[in-house]
């Protein structure tokens, strides 16, 4: 749609990483306080109460955020921040992968390793800025910028990222945490510096992100795809994953016991890709 009107567009990528715009930065601050709560509450009572919350199909709901928070809040700071962005933890990966694939990968499944490299490298920064540095070097570069570049280039659209101008990046990393995120205020400095240029409805609207209602879609319009591509028959035939683990994820999600939408979506896309790749390799009759 954009390409119908222009050949060059501007993207706001980098704003969250440079100026503390992610909800995970709020969670990091809450986790510090949570760590001071008596263990009988933080490790038992509160997690139990959170798991009694009804699972919602809305985009980013309170139940989803609360469960993710208590599951990771007591981890080491860098690891917990990474874990809030990851959906396949190490134990789930081990239960998913077939032994023939798992054996050569043991010791290399830890997705935290590349993130930890940059978290350790950013030790000179304050706490929030240290998380921002690791997010910039991993999440922004390998996820956000990559997907925008690929989809825009696929439509001959050039997308530029003004917030990632070298001077702006260097300036942002020199700002103290208290200016970027006083209390729980996300993007505080960026909002304050642009309040005379932007309307209030833009400055004060709640964060939305680019999430789609995947939990509901998988139960409704995409359900036939899930039932086919994640069926025990198809999964067994492809030979990458344990069918019973996938069936557990699907049944738990479809029954409303848990929200495994991100995991199911990733597995669904992988299996669709496997089928497509296999079809393209088949010789023509």
C-alpha cells in the first residue's frame, strides 16, 4: 500500500531500544522489587495465584504478561530480560526435538549465549541502558531491522531509519537511565523532547506494538492449518519434532489452559516451510 504512493518511507525502528520503550524495561524494574519479596510469596504463593488467572485471547493481556513475569523474574538480570523475549526455553526445545537432531545440538541450544555476549559487553552502562545495548545489538539488528528490510525490498520500497542516525544513537547511550525512564515512564525523554511537535493523542496513547490476535486466530480461522500441519501424522512424517510435545501445546492452547500461540505459530510456519521446500525439490514428472 505504501509503495503505491511513495518509493521512500521513514521507520521509527530504534526508538524503543534507544529511549526505553519496551514493557520489558518496566518488568526489569518490577523484578528488582519482586526479588525482595519473601520467597514463600515470590516462589510459591504469587506464581500459584497468577496461574489461576483465566487465559485471554486478546493480543497482550494481563494474564499473559503476569505469567511470563513470574516465570522469569527471579533469574539473573540479563537472563531474565532475554527470557521475556524468548518463547522456546531450553527444556521445551529438548522435549520438542527428535533425538537424532538433539544429540549434535546439545550444548548449543542455549539461545541466551549471543545475547549474554552483548549484555556482558555493556557492563559500563547503567542497568536499563545495559539491557538496551543488548537489545540493540541482537533484537533490533537480527529481528526488527531484518524483517522491515526484507518486506520493504520485496516491494521495491526503501525504508530509512532516522532514529538510528549515528549521532542520535551515541547521544541516547550517553543519557542516564533517570532521564530515559523515570519510574515506570517509557520513552520519557523522547516524549518530552517532542511534545511541542506532536499532538497529545500521539504522545499519550498506550503502547500497542505490532502484535496480532494470534491466540484467537489459531483457534478460529487458522485452526484447519494447525490441525493439518501439526497433526501427529505430519509431524511424525517430517521427523523433526516429537508429536506428543506438539499435541500437548496445541491441546493446552485450544482448551484455554495456556497461551502457546507464539510457539504454535513458529512450529506451524516451520512445518509449512518444510512441505514447501520438499515440494520444490521433487523432480518434475
